[in-house]
């Protein structure tokens, strides 16, 4: 088997989790589900699959100290600092060059830092199939999630679910990708679910480092040309200045738009391992333990006749009476109250604070 390296993307701000998630302590570094932070559980579920010295975390300068504190066993040189966020394609390209320097034949497992996965054994089994396929081919693989309902908050992947189409890996559960689809409206999502050949796009990828760089060369030649300048100075005193200069020039684009939708050979493996992207407070309520009235309560809370509420208040007493379907988040300097079905809109509050330059709340 090849050397497997994991790349954990951990540079986001998590604005949908305001007011708990802030620029200096974003979602992935918080205890959102359980007693450990999300990035700690992401690293933990790779145990016995990827060695800690082969795990890379891509983040920013502000969050670098959080990575060191929360994952002290991670080698410091495996923390890759982006000067500025440029979306997932540059992030992955930069990480691929670090992996190539470590081992030119390595397979990369690219993961978000803030997802929930409940069935770790099945997750590792799927990754094992993906790693074997990636190593034997120059193809790009993604993990698709078997949908359970017509979700409008996820992108979708349409697959060829029948043997054929020159797919030598079909018998291993690896399917060719037909197309990627944007986040749909409800009617379209219902059609996707009914068709049976669409999966949720999880944002998890597996490929050889040389394969993704080759596809970036083809699909994103301008970006690749700039990233090569970084590769040429890895491990030298010129690295930081070159990195800063390149990131000042390249444009931001996601790996989906930039590469996956354009590449010739892309495979998907359906996964069913208790996945949730935990993308909003509503999703937190779904996956949290609840009382007999459907409430998830943390902290100093008195509830009377409350139903289906998420309440978080570790330091200040909060009383909730007769409320239904509410999210109530009490942080040190701000309180959020919203309907659970509006929790995706919390991002707009963070955007508003940024426009008004109310940075003390960000």
C-alpha cells in the first residue's frame, strides 16, 4: 500500500455559528458536538489509518496557535499557513506540493476539519477503497453521501450506477461521476432523491498528489504556474516571501469548480457512515442528545414547556418558557435568538457586523 497523507482544511471562520464561532476561535476549534473540538475528532478518526506525522493541517496565521494547542502531537512543520484564504483549490494545491516533497508517490486524503462522522470503521473502509483506487490510477475520487431526504443545503453528485462506461473499479463500489450539481431548490432536490443516482457532495477527496497537480496544470494553468514557484522554494528561506507574493496574485476558486467539474476521469464512492457537515445550529440540534421535549440544553438553563429548542448558555442563567423551534446561543458578549429553520441566515449577521466594522464581535 502507498504512503497515505491526510490534508485537513481548517482555515474557515464558520460564520453560521456566530456568536460562538469567531475569527480567533472558529467552529472547527470549538466543542460543538461532544467533549472534543471538531478538528480534534477529525484527527482522532484517522487513528490507525494515517500516521500523525503524515497529517497536514492547512490554516491561517491567526489560527496557527489553536492548531498547536489542540493537536500538540502534530509536527509543527505539518501546519501549513496560508497568507490569505483563496478557497479550496489553492489550499489543496499548496498542500499537494508539501506532500510531494515528503513522498512523490503518496496518496492524499483531503478532509474538512468540521464534519461529524459517527461510524468510523465504515468511514475508514471507504477511505481504504478510495486510496487503493487512487494509487492504481491517476483518477480523482470524491466521497458522496447517500441522501436520506431532499436537502437543499448541499451540492449533489450524479453517478453512473450501472456497470460499464469503462469503469474497472465498479465491483469495489467505485462509480464514475456523470456530473456535479449546485445546491438545488426543493423541487429539484426531490427529483434528485427520487432518481436514485444522486449523492450529496461531502467535500472529501482522495487522489495521488501528482495526479491532482497534473489536473490543476490542465484545468487551472495560471494558478498552477504560480504555485510551482512555491514548490521550487519549499524548505528554503525564500519560501515565505514567495508564498506571500503568489497568494497576492492568484484568484480564489473551489476545487469543485476549478478541477472536479472539468477533469476527464472522476470517480465517486457512496458513503453511509453517519455523516453530517454540521453546517448550522439546526444541524447541531439534529445530532445532539435531547430531552423528552426535543430540547438540547447546555449550561445554566431553566426551561418550562419549551420544545425542540437548542439552548447554550454556559455562564449566564437563561430561562426559556413556552418557546418552540428556537436557537438561543449566549456567548460572553453577544446573544443569538432565531428560529431553527432560519439558522442558515446567521451568516448574514456576521456579514452585517463586518460591513459595519464592528470587529469586536467577529
